[in-house]
C-alpha cells in the first residue's frame, strides 16, 4: 500500500519522499506544482498533479493508501493577503478535504501545522498549551486546520497528529519564493556576495530546525497516529534554542567567506519579535529530538550553495 504525501514535490515533502523511498515504502504524491518541482521526487514515486482543495482529487489520491502526510500549503504571506480566497482554500479547506477522504477509510493522517499559530504570545519557551494568538491569515488557517483535525478525531475517531513546525531550513528551499525561509535567502545572497537585508533591528529571535530532523518528527508522528492513540494531538517541532536574525546573518556571511554588507530595512507587519519552542512534549511522547546543530546545518547548506 502506498503512502500519500500532499505537497510532496516541495521542500519538506520531497525530503520525506526520499526517506520513505529509502526505507522501501511506495510513495504517492499529490502536488499542483505551483511551488514544488517534479524533479525533486525520488525515482519510483508516483506523481498526481492536482489541487488539494478539490474533494474528488483528494479522494482519488487517498484511495488505498496506508497513511497520509498532509504538507501541501501556500506559505507566502504576500499571497495570503492578495489571494485570500485561494490561500484559504489550500491551507484550510485542503486540510478539511484530506481529513474527509481519510475518514472514509480510517487512514492515519499526519499534518503540518505551524508555530505561526502562537503569534505574539510571549510565554517563552512556547509550549503546546500556550494560548494561540495568530497574527496572519496563514496562521489563522493553520489553527483552523488543527480544529478540523481535532473534530475529525472526536466525531469520527480518525487517528491523526499535527506538527507545529518552527523555522525549517535545509537543501531545496527556494530562496526566490515569496514563502521561503530567511536562511535560504541569506545563504543565497551571501554566496553571491550581495547585500544581506534584515527587516527591523535584527534582534528578533527564531528557533531554526533542520529539514532532516523534521522528517524524523514526521515519521515518529506517523507511528503515534497509526497506533490509534492520537486523535488530534499537536506537537512542537523545534530545537528549543533561539538565535537572533542579526547573529544568523553574520554566521552565514562568515561561512561564505564573502564580504556581503548588511543592510537594515523597515520592520515587517505582523513580524513576531521572539519565538522559541519547547521541545519537551515531542521528546516525551514521540521520542523526538532535533540532532542537527545550527552550526552543522548552516555549514552544509552554505557548502552546497558555493558548489
């Protein structure tokens, strides 16, 4: 029986597809290729090009699968504001469609939520019981997705687990995409010796977690979901360590050996000031620990950028 990954041709999804394929699993991917790329997929993966917000498409993709990893999303904050209807369809309705299809055959689901649901909550480090205070349409959609999943668990007994990803980075993250992470943007610009721009004073902090660790968390969450012991639980996927954006920029520039200047620009609307996750619950329940240090992760990424 194949395993379905929505958004499987994208950044995180393609790394998960690689890991599952290496472990001997049959992989089926549903992706509209709006940000993902077919060439990211491992040999043998089945690709269905389609819209996760379309119920019939999701039902067809889900039929006969062993599990569903739901990673499809529009992460661009710009698109969330200028294309609100479309981003809501993908980010919230898409989750509802996946849960509905999974419920028909009681297929375990692991879905991607986001640390964005915490918003400007200042009770640091952020635990899963912190009150959500979403500041963006994307964060609102992710919080709605969690509610859909919890309802599917309570009302239909659907086994599912949600993962609140903090700031994920690694190979294949497109630095030119509107929803790309700051590490990919900084590394791309620094490798070319271009100016590295920081929004605000650079003292904002973030918890960066490597994509290899995220894949490990996804697989551990699947084990919990298929055990039937989770019907909507959510877990942080983080390191529990934070770094300021200014420190991050200097680290990356130093690794490239270039003389990229730093430039400070205006702060962005709804930019969270401090963000650091508490990994305790994921450690205790899933057995998950992030093992890739930021130093190692950045060194490997910059080496790839420099060729």
